[in-house]
């Protein structure tokens, strides 16, 4: 399952790179780095059953955590940039985009202490062998393994709500529902125990990133289709203007 998630995230990453190279769309600039580490995260989980517990898997795990704390909330900046790309008036101002950046920076600072205070532990869940920041009854490897409570995921929760809000705005203004759907799926797979217990939150990450990238593609395509229509009346008027000597 996690290998499938890695393949899906790789496909999204390649698509985002191609869009970036073709259009230089600004939202993609802050999507690419966390998108790369989502591939890393799914591959390190998928490889656990092959590698087993030990130093290699332990140190393969840390970059996924570091990237999550550092860049996981960059979707907030991408959301503001997507609203700007969609033509929302308030998003065109520096104050509005600055607000998106300030919220992102504040969440990064909130998670910064985890770099030197957090520890990860071996956990066993279904056929998965991995390291996690928390140990529960459902994933501990032995009955005598100490349970460890995880921190409340403040940054991911706020990021989800910002993405959902941005998606709803696009849905209302542009008739594009998929960014909102992606954010809702991410929130449900992370928050609903029946879904989270089966590690479907990684599927939610496919939906939330896919929805954001799809939104950029949709807006770029819509702008490209609109441009010829905007130029047509001007060209027609120019042809009808009599020439003067």
C-alpha cells in the first residue's frame, strides 16, 4: 500500500515539475520540496519490512520527520498563491500574502523545538515495520513496550483548514471542487480513528497535494483559454477601423 502511495506521490511530483518548467507558476515553488519528501516518507515506510529495525531504517526516518516539521505547512503559502492566481482581489495585496507567510512561519516555529526534543520509537502495525513519534496499544511491538503519547498536530490541522477554505472559495468562484475535496479527505483520514488506524492518512496526503496541484493546472489552463477570447474583440475592432492616410 505504501509503495502505491509512493508511486502516486512521484507521479504528482513529476507533474508539478513539468508544470513549473512550463509556467513558473508560483504556487508550485512551495509545493515541490514537501512533495519530494512525501515520496521519501512512503518509501521509508514501505522499505521497513525489508530493512528491519536498526540504524539504516532509523536514519532514513528522520528526514521525513524533519521535512514534515519544516515544510509540511508550506501548503498555506501555496493556498494564498493559488487564490492570487485565481484572481481573488484580496489575495493580490502584499498584506494578504504576508499573512499567509506569517501563519506558515509561526507554525514552523511552533514545531522547531521538536528538532531537539523529539524521539522516535519502533512500532509494528499490520505488516509494517517503522519508526514513529508515538507508541499506542495498536502499534506497539510487544505487550511490555512503553506507550508514548504523540503531540497534537497543530500545524497539519491548521494547514488542512486553510486548504479546505481555499478550495471552497475556488468551488464557489470557479466551480472547481477538487482542492476542497482533497483537504477534506486529508482531514478525515487523519482525524477519524477508523481511517487513521489503517494508515490511510498517507492516502489523504495524496489527495490534498493532488488537489492543490490540480487547482494550479486548472487555473493556468483556464487563464490560457480566456486570453484568446479576450483578444478576439480587440482584433475584430482593429480590423473594422478604417485605415487613414
